[in-house]
């Protein structure tokens, strides 16, 4: 697509603050910002430079969902939409595709994947719907083996989420434990293997049979196996590990904040306390939290 896209842009003074806008106005604003008359930062961006922005905006939208605040969610969804429009505008300039192509692609996908609604397939339960969706997805992408299905899971996903999805897709062909006891036992096995690895690494590094770098790689592999097993156990318990770990991290921050406040109220400083002293305050924080005494 040539530079002619700039010829139809409204003048700068037509972009004013008002209460309501339409989709076309968002497209025009982004196009103007990318034009020769626009913003130097916006003009300098590429699909690659905006990768982290897309990820950050998606996570902020998830935080807004968790907050239960509709106004905040509305604002964050706007930021996600802006990223979509930004990428579409850059593609328009390159002659690759534009926003209409993006909309057309998702409309086609929604119709082609919902063959139980818009076609001849039958799916009366949410589980059956997912099976139908996956079947249609494999057909559209030309995935002829389950290995290809596993490889199709994006590498850019957070590690816990990616391993969860890979395990889900392996389970589609029966490669899975019968129940949660399998992965639970596997966790114990992996913990023992980590202990064995540590002992062997120490001995072989000391004897010169193994370099410290190779020992670190071996240990990282064993820890990875443990994490993969924990994700598998969570999946069998119908727990999303990514969300569970995020929730626990938030809980830790909340408790640590209260711990620090409590320590200050008692005239102490964390940097001058022993771990056992801090543990006593930590236990008190947990007790108050369980009793509902914390704000």
C-alpha cells in the first residue's frame, strides 16, 4: 500500500476531546499519529518494538478483570484495542493487511470454528464445544499430527500456561494420567531426582568430571521436570497454575507489607532482625488474616 493513505487524513485540529468517539475515529487518530504530521515515537514503532506493550496491556486488562471494577476494565480494554489498531495501521502502511482484514479474519474464524451453531456438528456441552473447536482448528491450520498440535502452542506464552496447554493437548489423544494420583507421585519422584542430581553434581564437579556450567544445566533440567509435574498435578485438580501462582504472589506481597508495618509498629527494622524473629511476626500476620482482622 502506498503513502496515499496519508492523503485522506483529517487535519490535526479536527481531533478534539469529546465524550464519545466511533471506531473510525480511533483508526484515524492512529493513522494520523503514524503519518508525516504525527508523533515521532509512534512513527518509530514496529511490530517487534510493540511486543512488550501488547503483553503488558493484556496483563493489565486481566488485572482489571480481577479487580471487579467495570470502569477500570473499560479503560484497559481500550488500551488493548489500541494495540490491535496500532499493529493494523503499521500493516496497512506496509501493504500487508488493514483493520478490515483483521475483522474479517476473526469473523470467519468464529463462524468456521462454531460448526455446532453454523454447521452440521453437534455439541451440547462446553466440553464438546472445545472438542469441536479444536477439530476445526487443526483442519484450518493443516495440523496432521498431535506433535504438530503441541508445537503450535505459542512459545511466547508464560511458561506455566504453555506447559498447561501442551499437557492438555497431549491428553486429547490419551497421553495422560488416569487421575491426580499419577502426577502427585511424579512430584515426589522429581524431588528425589533433584536431591540425587545435587549430590552427583557436587561429586563430579569436585572430581573434574563435570564443569560447573554443565552441572547447572543438569540441575535446571531436573527443576524444570519438577515444575512440569506440578503443572500437571494442578491441571488434574482443575486449577489454572498461572492464575494460582499469581494469586499466591499477591498474597505474599500483601502479607509481607503487613509484616513490615507490624515490625515498624514494634520499633524494629527488618534488616536488623533474624529470620526466626521475622517468622514470629509472619505467623501473626497469617493468624490475623485468617481471623479477618486485616483491613
